[in-house]
């Protein structure tokens, strides 16, 4: 069955970016010239996803507003003949079929995904976390969709991380069956360095069988006293094949301040209008 739908969880409190996120969703903080969540939606659309569900929490209505049509702004841009900006604004509201639902309690990523059950129905679906932006020739989630269509099984996007950072991620124990491809044997959520089975980390992209919903319905709180998607996927792997794919591309962890700065600087340097001037500015700053 074709992967037509994607779920983007955006209900987190953004505590790592306080006080900036006290009244503004972290997903609406700009990475260079557009909010981080727009990069995720654009990736989904580029991969052929037809319907996108964004899971919101309280005080996140600005995300809905961003993807909605803005008649007043568009009229002003038309009036002032700022046609290039007008096209950019119109393109945002025309990105695709975007839907919204609220996670009423912050009970964890697994619970957020479970909130999408009625939207997904009995179809395989993509999950794309907003803290991870991936710059790649082929959209990251499309790489996983292609693998799903070949193997008809849940695919988890992974990459290697520094051993000292394993406690920040879900970590894979798997059997290497071909280049960049593993069969999942175990998944451990945020293990200590000593307990981690590898340094191959789950990094914010998945294509998942709808069978996960029955499992998440019965998953008990795990790390952080939250319902963890990693725990649900671990249970799923006990009843059916689950694979992990080391996706191609550079991944930016924009959920922490250093990753956010790295993405902002590199995206700015690659901008055709400002890149050269910004490079000269940086050279002067770091002298």
C-alpha cells in the first residue's frame, strides 16, 4: 500500500529554548529565513505525501496560522507589487493538505502518534519529527518510503552519533543485512554510554505499519515517565520484521541551541543572495 500520509508531532513545550518558547512554539523559530516546521512539511510534500497531520499542544495556533491563507497580507503585497514575496506567501498555504489535532496532555511521543489513529486508519504512514532537519539530494522520508515499498515493513531512519551522545536518543541493536540496512533486534530509549548496544541512533524519520496503534494503546510509560514511540516499535519488532536504514544526508538537530545555530549559519552561507556577504562577515568576526 502506498504511503500517502505523514504525522508531524509538534506538541512539545520547547523547554530547551526557553525563554524564547514561553509564548512562541519552538517549531516557529526561524532557521535562516523560514520556521523549522516548514522545512519538515516541504520535505513531506517533495516525497509525494498527500495528507499531513500536525499534532499540536496548547498555545500553538501560530503554526495553523502559518500554513493558512493570509488574505490581508496577500492583498497588501499585491497592492505594493511585491510579487516575489506574494508568491512565497501563497506557496506556503498551497503546500498540501495539512490537518491539525491537539494532544491534550504531554504524555510523550508515543501518545502523540496514537492521537493520529483515526486520521491514519489502516494505512502505513510517515512520522517526521520537527527537531530534525535533513539536507539531502533525495528527501530523507522518501528514502524510507522507497525501502518500505520494497520490504513492506516498518522502517526507522538512523545514523551514527558520537558515543558520548547516545543517552540523548533511541539506540539500535540490529543485524546488518546489507549496506546501510539493518534488521532490528532491539531498541533502547536513551541508554547510558555503558548500556548502549551501539552508537546507531533513531533520528526523527520513520515509516510505520498501522499495527503500531494497537501496541501504543497498551504501552506503559517508559523513559521520562512518558509513552515512548521507541518502546512501541520495540514491541512491534517482536511480532513482525522492523528495519532500520542509515539515511543519506546531513541531519541538523535544531531542537538544541548548537544544532539550531549550525543549521542557521550553514543555510545562510548557502543562500545565493546573502551567502557571500555573510561569509565575509563571519571571516571578520572570527579573526
